[in-house]
C-alpha cells in the first residue's frame, strides 16, 4: 500500500531508539523527510546511519531536549513547514505512590505532556496555513488502566489523550487531524534492558520473566508477550498518512488487548 507520504516533513521526538526510532524509520521508508531527535548528537547520528543502512532512506537530525522550550523553538525554526508531528518523547519509572515527590510529578508532566503541547502549538500555525497536518501523541494503555506501580506515568498518559482530543476539536473542519496512539507493554530499549537485568538477577531467561509479567502484572493481555516497536510504528505510519483523513480525535489502541474493553 502506498501511504502517500513521499516528501512529507515529519518530526518524531525522542526517536533514536525504541518506538520512536521504529516510527522514524518506517516514515523514512515510506518516503517522508524525517527529522530524528535525541538529546545527544552522537545518538542522533547513530540513528540516522541505522535508518540509511536498514531502509536506504535519508533522514535529518536535531540534537536537543525537546521537553525544553528553547530546543523546541529551535527545531521548528530550523525545519520550517513540519507537516507531521509525532510526540513520542517520554519517560517512565516504577515507584510506589507514597514515594513520588512533587518534583517527579512536575518532571513527568514537563516531559510527557508539556513537550507535546509546546511542539503542537509551534507547528500548528503552519499546518493551518497549509490546511493539512498530522499531530500524533504516543500515549499508552496505562492511560486507561493506571498502573499502581507508576501512577504519575499513567496520569500523564491520560493527559495526552485529553490534549489530543481537545486539539482535534479545535481544528475541526480542517485538513489537520490529531490522534493519540496507545501501545501496550512493548520491548523498547528501556523495557528490554530492565527485563534482561531482572532475568539475570533472578537466574531466569528473558522468556521466563516475560511469561511471569503477563501472568501476574498484565494478565489481560491477549497476545501474552511484549509487542515489538515496529507493531506500533505500523499504525502510526498509517495515521500520519493522507489515507487516514477521516481518523481524528481518536485514541487508537495497539495494546495487545491489555485493555479489557471492546470500545
């Protein structure tokens, strides 16, 4: 299927690894002009080289922490006319609720919510002038089923869905769509490293720890495994495309059936 993304300028925040990298690589493979983002130039350069090696496509890069106002403004100035914005930048950290201080709540909101709000605000004027654009927030199934082991993370993911819907309402009747995508437990770099370390510490294999996780922590999963980042990227690429013109204001699940609801 031709997703009609050839030449579209796309910014994917936090895209040097994991889901973000898979999204950037997939968009580049589909012909989009992708801006890869990470905090360091070395990480950005490495991701761009991987995209070239794996897809044959070229990509551009921007090194900077897009949870901060100055780098966010700088990337929009440098790459005028961003047509697709994928707000993937995010952090997570398991921590008992009683141990989450105010500073952590603020930090999680700044990175997971305000980064996407700010970037959307910066790119929206150009999208309005062009009467076309795609804004996608990478939320999580944790937005619907708040994980007790990291309530602060779940709350920020819920906030992303609310922002996405409200922004979609604000551009009603235009060629701009706004959606949130909700991955389930995914074998991103951070999750993979965590599970590997847990397995090593308990003299177990990755597969054993994975099976125990889905038996005890996410028992409602229907696929009973961690999803691959590419499985989320496939959905995001479609939603970012002109083909998804009637999909807006939606919270789209690619959660492996973790959320126990048909709606």
